[in-house]
C-alpha cells in the first residue's frame, strides 16, 4: 500500500483525490456506493506489478475529494459524474490516450455511460456487479421502482433529503459500514423507517479486515453519506437528461462480471435481459459475461485473485 501515491486535481469544479500506482497503459478504476478508491487496492497493486498504470479517484461526494456542494443533488447527475471522469482523463491521460476503465456498482454505471457518451476516451470496459441499464422506458425509474417495491425500497428511501441521513446518524459509523457491506447481497433491500438495517449481521464479512473497516469508517465519519446518496437522488434528473441517448448502443469492447449472490442478479428482469440477448444488443462489442458462483456484490474485494485475473486477461488483449 505504501507504493500508492495520492494526488489532487482541479476537475470539473471540484478538487478530486486520486490514488495512483505503476507505469504503463492507464487503467481507471471507478468505485461504487458506499465505497472509496480503496475498494480497488488489490487490483491496483496487481496491475501495477503487471505493467499498468492504475488510477482510482474518490468520486464526487466521496472520501478526500472536496469542493462539492452536497446540498444540491442536481449536481450529481450522470452528466456531472461522467463529466468529472472526462475532465480527469483530459488531465492525466498521456497524449489523450484511450484508457481501460473498470467500474463496480455506481462506478460501473458511470463507466457504461462514459462508453456511451464518449467512446473516444475508452479502449475497453470491464464492469462488475451492475450491468448496463439502457434508457428505454417512458417512466421515471424511481417511480417504476416505487411501484414495484414500495416506499421502503432503499432507492426510494434515499430520495428525501436528510431523511435517511438522520437515521444513519443515530448509528455508530462502523456499524453502518458493516451493515452496508453485509446487506448488499441477494434479495431486495428494504430500509423501513426507524428500523435501520433490520438485523443485518454484526460481524465483518470475511473479505474485510478491521484495518479496512477503520479506513472506510474514518472517511465516512468525516464526510457523512449525503454525497453518495445524492447519486440516487439525481436518478430522476439523469433520466430526463439522457433522453437523447434512448436506444443508443455502447460501441466499445466490454466484459461484465457478476456474482450469483449479488443484488443485481436477483433484480426483476435482469437475468432475462442478460441471458436472452438484450445486453448484447445494447452493448454489441460485449465479449464476455462471467458469473462467479457464491460471490455477492462487493466482488472485487470478495474474490480478489479471480477478479484480478479476469481484468488482466481481458485488457492485455488490446
């Protein structure tokens, strides 16, 4: 870990913290919720040892990235999130080279859209846990989720500013982090008002050490969760703004990896979309889909060696 350097860049109106290690072709890692650059620590060191320059930012609203107005969720639309990455690449990519992009959870969502909006920036994508969700519906996705799952579904609970934050503030930060890491597995996540995580396991998942938990907790204790939750609050606005891309395809080489215990695997319609041609239709250059048995949501931390190999085997082809 001592080999990893930490830098700051003025990016798209914010001060972005970036972790970096290694030399060679650039591989950009984008984390999810509620995470940090640190979620990629294993992959960064592995790829640096195999001849790549591994770069992972704290995304807008997270960690040591600052100068973000978390009081305005409209500044967390997909256009802002992808815009941050475009500006970062314009700043750090040598000779404006195309780069490899690896995303997980919200980071995967951003990476898919980067490939959609700016394929000129991307050599190839490897995304984990969250497939591409195209904009094909005439109904706002938050309204659709509320109709299917009700008001206690976690995405719906996140919509009212200050509401879920007030509940989380009553819980020790390490308990909150353990609950998030333990509950993003198979099944539907409900956060009923006043019940917190409803009896989530108290212990650490086997892939997370006390040191790791302390690192995550130290950052979220300082920043709170509003920045990350704002991504969910901006979903409706992002849906409005992305109307011009309805039906558009992602025309960059891609690989997708997920686990059969992950939440996305059990979402209504997702397996059908992936297994019956919809995913391939929307991402025509999708070369591989990998399902890892017994793996859940935080797959790059759960199955370090497998994910390292899957990423390396794919990107070294280009």
